[in-house]
């Protein structure tokens, strides 16, 4: 979260000190993560951190950038290096991802999705998105988080398409 956004969150929380603002943001994140994680686990058998790891790997593959390793999963999922290693081992044992040896550094492994991981991620994405919407709606019903949820959902909403532009991005001619 950017410093400006933390300052805004503190203002929404009525907090004067950074620690109070951070506590507010942390409570909000914990609530959303817990509700989203429960629904993912119940519907797809995935922990939120497992979903996050699979989504990170997929995004890296789609963008054609540098393949991810355990260290990048740790950073992206907010895990320690050892917790990320255990998570990757679980996903590999379930046949959802594969470790590929890095040609430039044999100590390092790149991670890739197997077809089973891709299929599970695709079905889990719908559950995750619905659970996230549900968790945000739940949080919005609490006066403590209402303004923050409104701000987040406004930031997440797609920009309106001007009337003279089609969805494909081409100008309409009259």
C-alpha cells in the first residue's frame, strides 16, 4: 500500500498515529482474507495462499516475463521463504505445478503450472472473486470499514467507456 493510501486509510479510521492506521488496515485485511479463504477452502480445497501462488505463476507465464521461483512466491503471497517452500512442495505433490531447473543457476528452480493447476485455478477464480465481493459487502456493513470499502470498490471499478468508443476500442462513425 502506498504511503498516501495509508494516510487516507488513517483518515478514514480517524487515526492520528501510523500504528493506529495500520491496525485499521490490518483488521480489514484479516477480515477479508479470512472470509475469502474459508470459501476457497470449502469450494475448491485451496488455501488462500495456494490460490495466490497459482495466480502469481499464471500471471508470470501469461506476461512472458521472468519465470517465478519460490522467493517470488514468498514475496507475492506474503510468506516466509520456508513457508513458501512448503506451499510449493504441497502444490507440486498435488500435481498442480512443476519445478523446472534454471539453466543459469542449478540451485534455483522456476515454477510452472500443470494443466491440473490451470484448471483448478480457473474454477477457483470464480469462487475467489465471488467470495471477495461477499467479503467486501460484509465489511461494508460494518461502519468501521464502510468508507474504506467504498474507496476500494471505486478504485477497482473499470473506467467508463465514452459513448463514442466501442468496447473493441474503435471509434464509432455516425
